[in-house]
C-alpha cells in the first residue's frame, strides 16, 4: 500500500520495487500479469523500466513469465548429474545481470564466530551480491523461472540469484554447495557464465575428472545430493583462479523445498 502511494506521487524506485514484489509474491500472491502491466506503465517515463520491458519482450515466455522452450542440454556426467546448456541466457541478459549487480558488489566475507566480526572468506575470494526479492526485476524473475524449468523444480525453491565477479588471482576453492546439517538442503546448483575470454576460471570437479570452460551465456547444472539425500562428495567443485581480466557468474542454489528469502535463517 505504501509503495503504491509512493508510485502515485512519482517515485520511480518505488515503481520498480512494486513491480518486483508483485511478480515474486512478496506480501501477496505472485502475479506476473499485474507486474507486467505495471512495468508497461513505468516504461512510459523511465528508461530503466523501458530497458527491462524490451528484454522481456525479446524472451520466448508464456503469460506467467515461464519459458516456452529451452536450449538443448548436453549431459557430461551421470553421478553426480552434470550438464551444460549453451546459449541459455542471451548476451543482453548477461549484461543486465552484471550491470544491475555491479554497484552493490562487496568482497566476500564470513562472520568470525569467536569475535562476531567479518573477515575475508577463507574459501571464496571474489566480490559478490545477492539479487533479493525487492531487486528481482522481471528480467531476473524470468531468468529464475527459466532456471526452475531447467532443473525441473518450483521457482520458489531457489535462493535469490547471487552474482560473483572474480579478478586476477581470485578463486573459489574446492567446496560443496550442500550445507552442513541443513533441514532444507541445496539439491541443485545452476551457474550462469556471464562472460568469457579470460585465461583460467574453469569450474573443476576433481573427483570425477571434469573441468568446464566458461562460455558467455552458458549454464552449468549439477546435483549436490546422493539418492538418499546426503551430500554427494563427488559434487565437490572449485572455481579455478583467472590470470587476467574478470570472470562474471550468476549462481542459483536450489533447495529441496520452498525457500523463503525473507526468513532464510
């Protein structure tokens, strides 16, 4: 209600937030059609909204923002299941994800349990941010719906899309995306490679002898759990360091059940 009042007096940022929350159902039922109508109105006077509208109009989606078709996947391994999907996102969509994230990137840190203060992340040396529900514009929402279709999971099982940028020497050391003692475990991971042309930066699964070379627009899907629901040690992977340039990726971790981004604890 307050957002609607702000929109009515001409607040542009409120209009974009109202569109996002309407589409993902924060504070009510998710309604893509209403969000799409609000975007059309905002696009009449706001170039940011107009750009988002143009990207949406270029997508092959239905009336609910879901993909009508997906690019062909190529399976690389069976256990864990690993597949790549070339041209899963367009170059314009890659640029959008990077550009909306760039102003909010911060160094990866963890909270030291002994001091309660943040310190550099011991495993991931990168800059990153999470596109939470208040920033999940219709382009991001549609991409998340595409990821859900690819992984054959409900769109609301996914965590907010995380965007990471790696500079020379930065990496994500060997790790598992499965969480320790989680009751709602991360069953799948989808990585979108937003750029290419840098030396290094492969995603490596050493236990199964697999390295995936990033290609702009490609998606990498893999499972994190064994059939019994326990973390699969074969799915441990690393983002190898790059030698020059920057590597941009967007990652969506998908849970076994519905995930509430407003109450993730």
